[in-house]
C-alpha cells in the first residue's frame, strides 16, 4: 500500500515524488532530477505522465509543419494551415495567432481557429495596444518568453471580456520571435483553470514556432508589398472612374471620393470641408461607415467659415487627436486618430479631407496610399470644374461618350476562372448608357462565386451612376458577408439613404446568387426582380425559379421581405437570368417577346455553349422586333456546370 499522504508533492515533469530538491537560477527553481523548472502540485491532481503525443506522432507533427513552411502560400492560408495542424495533432479547439505592429504600437488578433464558426467571426476584430497596462499578454511579448496563466488572475477588463466571449479559463501564450523580436504570438485557450498538460503543448510548439516565425515574417512582408501594389492599382482605377463618370455630378463625385478613401483604410468617418473662393460659408460632406455591419450613411450641411477656419488654414498633411480639437469635435468626429489632407484648387476653392480611425492609428503605407489618392482626386475635381464650362450640347455628348466607355469597363470582360463551369453574359443599353447590371465575382480562394443581375430605375447617365455605385459596394460586401440577403439589405440601406431626398429617387431590382463551387449548392435571394430559369440536364426539363423580395431603395427597412432559398446544381445543368428589357421588347404590332418565347428559345439552344445560347436568343429577339427602337436595356446571363 502506498503510505504517502494526499498532500505529498511531486515534480510534474519527471514525476518523481520527493521533497523539494533542486537549484535556484534567476529566481526560478529547477528540479535536481530532471533539471527543468520545478512545478509542485498536490498528488491527488497530479498527471499520470502520459505524453500528449508519442515520439512517432511528434515526428509526424514536425514533418507536417515543415511541409507547410516550405510551401508557397499567402498570409491567411499560412495561419489557417498552421492553426488547423495544431488543432488536429494536439486536439486543441481554440487557437489564436496574434500579429504585432510596432509602427502602430498594437497587437492584432489575425486568426482564430475554433469549431464554433460564429465564435470565429465574433472574435476576429480584437486589437490591443502594445502597452504593459494590458497585463500578461503584452508582458509575454515584451519578454519573449512563453507563459501559462489563469484569466481569473488578470485585472484588465479585456481578460474578463475574452473569457466570457470564448469560455476560456486559462491560456498558454508562446511568443513568435524573429531575430529576438516578437512578430506575433500563438495562444492555446483552455476551458479549465488548472490544466497541467499545457507543458506538453508548450514543449511541442516551441519546436516549430521558430520556423513559423520566419514564414510569418516573410508572408507579412509579401502581403504588405502585394497590398501596396493592389492599393495603387485600385487607386488608378478609382481615379479613372471618378474622372470619367462623375464630372457632371459634383455631390455624387465627392461621395464616391469619400467612399473610396474610407475603403482604403477602413475609416469609420470620412469628411470633406469645401469652401469656394470668397464665400462666407463652407460645405461639409460626411460619410459614416459601420465597420462591423458594413453599412454606409452620408450627409451634407453648410456651416459658417469662421467655425472651420483653423482647419481650412492647414497647409500640409497632419495627424490629430480628435479629443484635442474643438473643430473636429464640432464635426462629430471621435476616435483615436484623424488624418487631415488639405488642397486648394486652381479656381481658389479651399478643401480639406479628414479621415478618422476609431481604435487604431494610420500606418505609413496607408498614409502613402491616401496621399496618392488625394492627388488623383484633386485632378478629378479640377476636371469637373473645367467640365462645367462646356456648352450644354458638348457636355451632354461628352458625358454620354465617357460614361458609356467607363460602364463597359465595369461589366465583366472575361469569364471567371472557375474550373468545371462555363459562363456567358452581355448587356445592350437602350441609350448608350445602361442601368442594367450583371457581374461574376469569384472569391479569392476560388471556392465561391457570386452571380448577380439587376435593373436600375430609369435610363441614361443617372441610372449608370447608380449602377456604378452599386457595383463598388457589392464588390466590397461579398468579401465580408456570406448571405446574399444581408448583401441586398446593405445595398438597400445605401440607396435609400443616398437618394431618398433626390428630385428623382433611384430604385433597383436584383437577384443575387452565392454559388458553392465545391458542393454545387446555390443560395439565392431576390429584390423584386422576378424569376430565372433552371435547366435540369438529367430530366431534360426546365424550371422557372420565382424570386421574391422588394425593390431596393424604396423604403429604409426591408426586413419583412427577407427571402433566402437554395437549389442543387448538377452536372449539365444551366441557369438563365435576364432583365425585363428582354421579355418586354415589342415589335411593330405592339406584341412583346414574352417569357414563353424566351423559355422556348432557351430550351431550343440548350446544347450550345452559354455565350452562344445568349447570342442566339438575342438574334431571335432582334428578328422579332425588326427595326423597332429599343426602349430598355437588354441583359442576360447564363451559367452551366460542365
């Protein structure tokens, strides 16, 4: 019989029962038997001593890690693969990877792995100041040493928030060091406070975290370089769009400049103060962006110049703490840091752009991109002023020519590179500039494809402006939202807020499909656009898919019209989407082409490639209407699974 009492002590690393016997080094006590740091614990909760991984499993884990580090992948994929490998091999559910940004003095949670996907989404925006007041996490980064701690021992409110959100009671933190500098940290969350197995986790992970640090740093450098290149390509395109499409609509041009600026840096509030020469009043344009719900709101007001004169006197780009400026406070600006970009146009108009971040600062690469875009925006504003001097006839002709050219570049030029699928799509505007819109948007990982078709109320330049704006918003939303209905809801918010007080309100119908290219499942939502057709290859039959919803931009809240449906898309199946310009095309006798004729043509040409199907349908439509004038845009999209 074992005669030791329950309170006998053992070293948890070598599992030797003994009186404390060891050596103190640098304030830490090391076991005489195993020469590792002594951890004492009551025998009744001591570990049996079984390793988490066998020697063979450890070897396999190391080899798996090497295969990740030696391969070429982006930053997000690198973090995902590393976290998944830890999760599978060590059987840990909650794994976080933090990245430091010493330039901004912050630590950002860059990736969080959990079987609870809702938790993954909820926790992704956590950012900490690199400040010792945040407690053990920042201290661990500063010291560059692993640490295991209990959340109940921490006084900073962040730990209570994190614990309640994730269910975490204790955490192992391992700094990710490159050249003795912390580029990030890896953490394992535990649901128990006294979790002795963390020693095994720490020992195993320290074998691979050094190599991960090299790969992480290289990926960060590449990602930063790639983002800078992408930013400047986007800036060039955005500036070209502004210069060509918004010359005759000053206020809409300013809103699009503010929208582009806020998108470059994810600014929560973006403003422009504009004062024309010798005017006693200044105009203030503001764009609010809800970074959590991706909603946008704009407003415009006129104020006395005296109120903003100190800001209008600024001559060079500067940063400000909003809490220290009464002028910024008067504009409703609150946050951690504001950037001010002044410029003066040739006609004497004095302008200053103001961007604000709520919880972080502006890094140098973002400031560089912002300065570049403000310079391009200035050219656009100068061109707009010059454009106002054209005669009415010249202005109209130029407007149509430019808008038609830019609209053609906004529609898909090439089919998306989605293996196993074939695409077709085209639009023929009724007046040179169309209000119809279609698009294919492939996700960066090529696993999902968004397909949309829409119709803006009215025709000509005004409808084309709305179409271009909706395209900009849609391309931003599909990268951050999964649900087609949520995307349609956000587009409705923008259209209603932007055009509710316009002389001619602007509305838009739309169908949006989210296609999982792996499973073949198609999720779709409608916004008052009607139906589309689904050809079933196995039964050689045609289904009419009725969509629901309400036209976007009519009312502020469309939640009562929420609709989400799914369909299976099998090999050989084809879908056809269209606008009412197809079915409502009339001949000389006043008869419409109609849905029955469209279905008949679709079914007749189903053996052709999707783009050829659309060409043949359009040919039949032209034969039907003969020389009759086209009164509405004609747009069709076809997709087939090969």
